[in-house]
């Protein structure tokens, strides 16, 4: 079987390296990268803008180009997240936490270099897993019913809520708020419009891009306006800081490995997007990493682990997307749409019926990632220059990019208004020292949590035993319970210690 | 019995934030009662939002309580900056309004111009110059090259 796979892969490389296919791959990566770097423009907007271009193209170049746009803009988005704290693709939200701190410390170039290494490594592992294990992963994915998906999402929510520094209660509150925002719109089961406040535009849910850019972009500008002159000025960016040193690579390596592992694991599960994956990866890093105490203060692990996770996840994610027709996140859904426009029906038959497409795509991932590295090694210096732009010019321009980026996602001015609302909301909660990242996590997972919770209880006639009777679901719920207990105990211990110290001090 | 100012502000923050979450949760739960809540066997549209609302209310209450009993000292992190805040908010709002009644060019100009005025180092001239550059970018990259459906000038309901 492996022999057959290798043979197919060889054919795939043949397809991907055909000059005109290679050319379109390159065009896709380049355009994706350039658009992704623009603040406010992520993979979602890049693909939606360029999608019409592919209508007239042949199937294989079209898909290769879209895939190129996808990982090009994904990497471009990481640049915006790290250098400007603007996560255009929500999976970069956690990268912002440490990445932007690194930038503020003058190590933005290092963070970019680590990101590049991490993503290339993770993508390669993801591709290998995809090749070797696709049949197996598809089989596991079939075993996942609503109860299992609900349990794993609950775990993701808990991880995300308790990952942030500071008060865990505040993290929980923000996760809950995100779940609530996820409820806005038309209820899938009954068609009831919830929390739409009479706006027709809201019946189709809050726009993800608007939420992310509001919470991270606009809120950040609201907090920083008139606070400092230049992002890079806080520490000088020197030329030799741009490439990560050997010791930094060594420091990041275990995090990359762990992130890749998490990403690969989650990749096979349909319905779990890269956002939850990055949250879990960073949460894991802040629990078992060597520098776990320093996560969130600006260390390379905080960039390496989530980026590795999202890239390996993204690669492996193509398995459920292509072979089951279940997209993991909105970007995958768009790619799925592109396939259908081209007349290809995703599903178990795809691998057999369009072998050239499937294996060509896999091979082009590798080719595309190599192009991405070749393109970005010389460009890191250019990106870092972004930071030298005085803040007084940077933020108004970025606000324009945000406005037009959000507009172009669905051609809706209403969603630009959403950005403003979420920006103000994010700034208010940041003022009260709440972490805002869990809002995004809650929003992304909310609808899926609700749907799977409702579906599993519908299946069991309201009997909660369904969660005990499914071993996979039960074990995930067990981990949830364990996490809560650990949290409670450690809080209790720290309170007890503090109490003892205060008594000692007063004695 | 008076607390130092910074201390008092931190205490207020936890209480304020907790109460805010409490209010949001309560409002959400009350609103959710208008949708069908249903039962565990047959959940209605309101079941999940109602539970979240109750959960938020409880967590908000707990945060406020912790804020009351905790006495940590931490100085306030952000100074008030009404000019910057107002300019950014009005700038984005103007993009929405002028995007509808004006087109891409006026909308772009006003979002950059107004929000740039929020920074004290910007003058009317430098803000206008920056806005003009943004208009060129909007025209060349977004309207001409990427062809987003947003007319440069137009009036009324699109």
C-alpha cells in the first residue's frame, strides 16, 4: 500500500512541477503573501477576493493557486500578527500574545524567522502524516459522533479559558461571552433569530473577521493611541537580530515538536478548526514547556508552538475536507466551495476519481512551502521596516486597511460597523484587565458546541449517560474534570500560602 | 480608612468588570427567555443562550466578589485618552456612513483623516496628506487591481 502511495505521490510531484502549474502555485503564494501582510487582510479575504479569478482557469491550476494563496496569506497573516498585533486569521490570535511582545522587545525578526521554521517543519510533518495515515485518520474520524465532538470542544474551551495569565475566572467569563456572541444569528434547528436586535445583517451570524480585527486591531489602537511613537522604537531592531540564533532555535525546537503533534492530532478531527488547535498548543506549552512560567511574556516558544500547530493542522485538515467534505474552518469551506464550482464533488470518491488533483495538491504543498521560504528569507528585512513607520501614520492607515479588508470579506459596510463595536468592547474589557483572546475561541467553537450538545442529547432522549457510554467522549470529559480540579487545588494552595505568608509577616 | 488611589482603582476594576459581566449575563438570560427554552430532551433555541447567560452572571458575580476580598496593588495601566478614542471611533463610523453615501474615495479619506487627528503629533495637513496617500492605495490596489465591488464615488443604497 505504501508503495502505491509513493507511486501516486511521484505522479503528484509530476503534476505540481509542470511549468504552468508551478507558475500558478508561485503566483498564488506571492499574491497570498502580499495580501496577507496587509493589516486586515487574511486568508479568508485573500481567497474570497481572488476566487473569481480562478473561475476561468483549469481545475488543477485553479486549486493549486488557491492553495498557494492560502498558505501564502497564512504566513503573511503571521507577519501582521507578530509585528502589528493584527491577527487577520483568528488562528494567529494566540501568536499575537507572545509574538507582539517579542516585537516590542525588538525581536520581531527573530519571531518571524522562528515562525517560518516552525511552519515549514510542521507543514512537512503534516504532509507526511497526510500521505501515510489518511486512510487510518479517516477511519478514526468516522468514530467521532456528536458526543465525542462536544467533549473535545469543551476541553478546548476550558484550555483556552484557563490558558491566559491572571485570573482564570476572567478567562472563563470571556469564553462565555464568546459563546454568547456565537449564538447571535439564526438558530440552525428552529430558525429563531437570536440576539439580532432587529438587524437583518446579524441573522447570518457575526462576521468572524470583524470580530477578530475589532478585538485585536481596533481595541489595540484604542489602547495605544498617543501612548508611544513607534512600535519598533521601544527597542532598536538591528540587522543581525533578524535571523534567529542557534540557541533560540534550540529553545523553540521542543515547542515546535509539541505544536506539530497537537496540530496533527487535531487535524484528523472534522470540525475542529486551527484556532482551537493553536489555543490547545499554547495551553500545553504553558503547562509542560520548559519556560512555561514565561509564556505570554514574549518568548519564542509562544510563537513556535501555535504556528507549528496551525500549519500541521492545516495540512492534515485537508483530509476531512477532501475525503469527507467536512471543512475545519471557514477557509477550508471556501476551498471546498471552489472545488464544487469547478465541478468536483468532495467526498470519499475524490481520491480515486481525481487522483491527479489530490496528489498534485499534496505535492504542491511542499513545493509551495519551499517557494514561501525562498520568498520570505530576503523579505524579512522589508517586513521589519514596517515597524519603523511612526505610530501616528501607522494606525490610521491600518484602520483603513481593516475597514476595507472587512468590507471586502462580504462586501458589507455593516460588518465594518461590527468592527467598531467589537473594538470598543475589546478595549473596555482590556481596561478591566480581562483577556480578550478567549472571546474569539468561544465564538468559533460556540455554534459547534451547541449543535453537538443538542444533537447528542437528542440522540439519547435527554439522557446524560450518552457521555459516559462513549469511551472517547468520557476520557475527554475526564481530562476536563482533571483540569478544573488542578486549577481549584492550585488556587487553593496559593491562597493558603499567601495567607501563611501574611501571618508570618504580621507575627 | 482611605485606600491609596492606585489601589482603589484596581479594586474598582475587578468589581466593575465583574459587574459588567454579571449585567451582560443577566441581560442575555432574560432575552433568551423570549426564545423557546424547551427541555433537556428537546432543547429550544433559547436553551443554550440561557445557560450561557446564567453561567456568565455567576462568573461575573464571583469576579466581583473576588475583587471585593482581594487586596492586590497594581497601578492603572492606561491613561484616559478621549481625543484619540473619539477620533478612532468616529473615523470608522465615518467609513461606514460615507461608504454608503459617497463611495470609496470619501470613505477612505475620512477614516484615515479623522483617526489620524486622534494622535496629538498629527496636524491637519499631515493627516490630510496621509489620507490622500490612503486614497491612492485604495484606488490602485483595491479598486483597480483587486477589483473589489466598491465604487469610487456613488450615492445612496448600494
